[in-house]
């Protein structure tokens, strides 16, 4: 039997199209919003998807990855990536390591790119290990 990838092992929560949520939301795995959300999302290790007909009016979103297929108004910060799909409407300042914006997107805001540092402490490893981590990191950043 094939081993499941890390993303397949995550729990998935779905806010249905009839769901309206107002407040602060924290999660660790994966969330799909298909309804309306307003407030703040805090999920530094989580993956967020905003479905096609969903609307989010947020103070801020912090997640590992964010995929927008619907409408978002508010700042987004994704440590891994942001993907904005065709037909989306986004009014946001975005901070992320990688971004993909499809054609036919209504986007208003600024994008700031961050460079992820290797998960290694410079002072606790041999120089050869650190050099290897930097080489791996430079391949990812390209």
C-alpha cells in the first residue's frame, strides 16, 4: 500500500456555504471556507483554502499556505505560498515566500517576498552541515 503524503495526513475542516463565522479562528491542519468569514485567522502551520463563492473580510490571515478562489479583503501572511486562482477578487497586502497569481484576477495591494532561512542553528552544527543546508535552501528559493 502506498504511503500517504504529509498533506494527505492532515485533518480537513470545511465551513459550508451556509456558514457565517465572525471572530478569531485558530487551526493547525487544513481549513476550507465556502461561506462567509470575518475576523482574524491564525494558523502558522495550517493550510487555508477560500473556495470560489466564499467571501472573507479579515483583519489578517496567517497560515502556512493560502489558496484563494473566492474573495478576500484583508492582509495575508503565508510562510510557504499564496495562490490566487482565476476569477478571484483580492484586496490585500501579501507577505509570502512564493506567490502565483492566475489570469483574470482582480488584485489590489502589495506583495512582499520573504526568504525562508534554513531550519538549522548556525552555532550548533559543523560548518559542512551548515553549507549543505544553505545549498539545499538555495535550490528551494530559486
